């Protein structure tokens, strides 16, 4: 059994992939069906977007700040790329990263 975190989500394994929650694993299953039915294509998991590069502040190197999308895929109906995040609750950090994704990459994250 896997350890639960403070948000009470349970790590779930599906197709040999560990997901942060049952909800995320269920969404993966849905997306795999959509991909099989050709509604979406190029399904990718855990895609990283750099929001702030690493930098040196007062002689100390600070690591880069990134957003990692749960899923990225092409919606074949609308011919556009979708960046999707499965959320049970939106943390303050996620809200900041959501806005930075819009400002830096002009990407609207689809929250499911």
C-alpha cells in the first residue's frame, strides 16, 4: 500500500505508470480510449514547462521553477494542443503557475 499525502489522494498504478491519485489514473484511462478512437493523438504525460530559469541571488543559486502538466495531447476535433491538469483542489502555488503558463506560453490549462 502506498502512503497518502496531505491532500488524501492515493497513488495509483495503471499500465505500469504511477499516478498521484485515482482521479488522475481514471482520466488517463479516458484519454487512452479517446486516443484509441482517434479523437486525440500524441498523448504525453508529465510534460515540464520552465516558468522561471535558475538564477543566482546574493551569490546563491536558486533552482528553476517549473510547471509539470499531467497530460498534453492534440485534440483532433479542434486541431489544437491541450495542456491538462487533474485537480482535486487548487493550491495557491498551482494558481500562480496557472497564471504564469498563460503569461509566458499563452496556454490555458484545462483543469479536470
